[in-house]
C-alpha cells in the first residue's frame, strides 16, 4: 500500500553502507534465539494536544524521505541500502493505529508490550503508532532500529519532522556539537595513538577472548542491579519493562552544574555530568536498599560517543546518519555523597573525551562487524556481559514543538536492550528519565524510583548550600 502523497520526483540516491556498529545492531549480533532477548530498538512517545491525522503523518514522513533517505530504504545483512521512496512503503505497517486507551495503565502496558517486539528487518527499520488518550489528547510513538542512527541522529530527525508551534523551523539543540560533527576530519595524533593502543593491547585480548581465557575487565560486583556473571555467562533478559522517573526541570540541573563549577573553580561541569552522577546515585541507593553495601562495589556503563561525520561518497540527503562508537565508563558508586558522584562523573567523562579509548572501541567495532558471526557473537556478548547499564542523554527540541500539525506537550523515550538502559531526553525545558530494566533483576522498580528521587533531592539541597556558602 503506498501513499502517493508526493508529486515531486527525486533521483534514486546511493546510500552509504552501514557502519560496523550499525551492522552489528541490524543483524542482532548479540541475539541468541535460545534465550530470546528483546530487540535493540529506540522507542519514543509523546502526548499531543489532539489526535494526529494519519494522512497528515504519512505526508510529512514522505517529505522527510527526501532529506533522510534511510527512512524510505530497506537494508540487507551486509549493511547495504535500497531506496524505495514513499511509494514503495507499506503504510499500513509503518503508521499503525494504537489500541484504545482507557487509562494511563493501558498506555504503560502498551509501551511495555511493544518494547519486546522487533521492527521488521525486511522493511525500512522503523514504525509509528498514532492513538487517542483518555480525555481526548493524542498519542504518538516511534520505534526505530538502532541501525538507523543514534541519539544525535534522533535530534536531526526531530528537527525535520517537527516545527515550532508557530510553524517556524526548529533551531539546533546543540549548535557547538553540530559544528563538531560536521567536521570531516579527525586529529591525526588521536588516530595514531589509537592505532598503537589497538595493536599492542586490544588485538591480543581479542585473540584471548576467542579461546575464552583471561577477560580484559573484571566482572562487576554481584548485586541487585546486575547478576553473578561468573556463573551466568549470558546477560540478556527474555523481556524488558520500563519505568519513568518524575520529570526534571532543566533549569534546576543547570543550577547544580553552575554551583559546582563556581565552587570547584575547575573545568565547567556539564548537564551530562550531573545526569551521570544522578544515575550512579540512583543505582547505588537501590542496591543498598536491597541489602548490598556498594562502598567497594563495581558497576559499569556503556555510552555512545559521536565522531565527525564523513561526507566522502555519501548522499547529501542522508544526514540522519552519524559516525559513532560505544565506549565503557565506570560508575562512581564508591563516592560517598551525591555531589562527589557528580564530581567523579565529570572526571570520568573528561577522560573519555581526552583519551583515545573511543577511537579504539570504534576500531574494534568495525573489525568485529567483518568477522564470522560466531566470533562477533562471542566478542559482543563478552562486552555487554561486563556492563550492567547503557547510558544515553539526548538533547531534544529546546522550544515547544508541533508534530503532524498538533502541539507536542511531552516527550519520553526508552530503549530495549540486552542490559539495563537509562535514557534522558530533554524537551522544552524538561528532562524525562526512563529506565528499561530486566524484571528478573530489578524486582522492586518503585524502590528504584524513590532512589532516583532521593538522589536528586540531595543534589538540589547540597548545591543550594554551595550557592549560599559562595555568597557568604
């Protein structure tokens, strides 16, 4: 079934092949059918001022495909794309009707249900749902396979599909970051040092992994947030659920980072430093509430790192795609106070920016994507098995926006993954936070919510004390 909405004709583009990371995500390298893990799919949803018109949604998405061609393309297991265009899509599948919702519990149940459903790999790697909420407001959801792009690419998508409420174009969420990503170069010395790291350190480790001997990183602490990886070699859950944290005022987070910057007099803190410290504190408080002392514990996360986009041989309309790698980060659970956890988070994030680690991990990812499937599976499993959380922080539109002709009142998202996933999305001065978790491990999700609230309250209180002290 096709839309036939677009009268303009565009030449069939030649799309750039998927990166190594994207091929791993598209081909479900880590997936084991005997265990039945959830798919790696980004899911975002929002409340609209009124139900969206489906014909308007199809027309807007058809227009999007002129500038972000992956939305109208199918892919194969080798990472090559074939452009279909709006006329080649099955719009009955791609813009589906959400079920009737009687209350918020119905909405949460629907989200938890679709979190564990795969996006059809034989079609363009996305799907949308439109519906009506109790009270007459609209509901809109997008599900996107991670092979389509990362959080930075999601921001690019939102700026194309949304407008300001007055109909004008949305501004860039992070202009400085966009300028960096638009560069078509990399520091030569980082590539050189990364090559040395890769050759001297990681290649021998890869070969050791193939024979399942000495792992590079120690296993995490056995605690209620993770599991005993020494006994349970597989890490994935059969299904995941999500829990939403109370929304956070972005201005309060900025006040916390500014208080620390003025107090410490060092390199300025970022919103991301505060959120990473908040995540660590919530995890630590949860584990301790479940009876585990984390003063000497070890938890780790994986996070995405953006690189300058390469434009060589790439269709100019395909700017939804980003160059990225996934890098390991320690979680400072040994820090005693909420502020100290943010201070340690800043140090950890700064080290990631100034060392060749992310370049090395991208090298490994690109090498892995070309290895035989059984080898890719073993290496990817080993990596994820040593990390209990994937951490993401996405900057959404800073101003109130409209999508498909209706005002977007709230924006949330989550990410079904093989380990716990923490996702922050900022929109119109508010940050939403969701945790996608394995219900076999996180058996008291309400305790996780209260742990998150307690950590944020301590951050607000102690940062205010810093401000008052600086005034004195």
